[in-house]
């Protein structure tokens, strides 16, 4: 009986490698993940240039002046409303029950892609996790935007 088992094992090992089972390759990361990473990276550059001085490096803002970007309804909520904040600016608003009085100027000079990238960065940084904003979505909001 042992001879038979040993012969079977030797027979299996002598099979060509192609006939032996190989582990399945790991699936590649989806393109959407790569797109999100690229958008976040570009958005971080824009944030550093235009947003950091008011909203701070940690997204914490300045109490009663510049709202935080950490898990607020504005950041995690409606994409259109958030996009309009960049297009139109903001002043004297309550966000999640807290008043903020500093004037945020319009950033409508940014391209649709730049706005999408910076908003995607904010929505996926500082502990936030929310769907990306696409340039086409910004373009649609810009086209129908009323200040």
C-alpha cells in the first residue's frame, strides 16, 4: 500500500508544471481606485495653495470664522451644495449648529477638474470617506449655477 502511495506521489510530481494547479493571480486594483488616488493627490496640491490658510493643515478650520472640513454635513453631504460653495463663496453660515462668519471668496476661477480634485481630496481626507466628485458633475453645477 505504501509503494502505491509513493508511486502516485512520484507520478504527480513528474507531471509538467502546466498540468499542476497554480494559485489564481490576485485581481488588479480597479481603475476607479487609481482615479481616486490621482484626484486626491492633485486635490491636495490645490488645497495647499488655496484652502490651507483658512481651513488649516488638519482641516480643523478656525472656530466661528472658517468651518472645519472634518465630517461635517457640508463636506460629506450633497455634492451640488458643496460645489456651489467653491463656485459662489460663503459667508455667515451655520454648519452643523455652529456659526461661521468669515468670508470665503468664490473660487470659480478654478477649472472643473481642479474643483473636482480639491473637493474629492477634502471628502477623502481628515477622517472623511465620501464618493469622489467628477469634473462632469462640477461642469453641470457650473452651467446651472445661480449665485
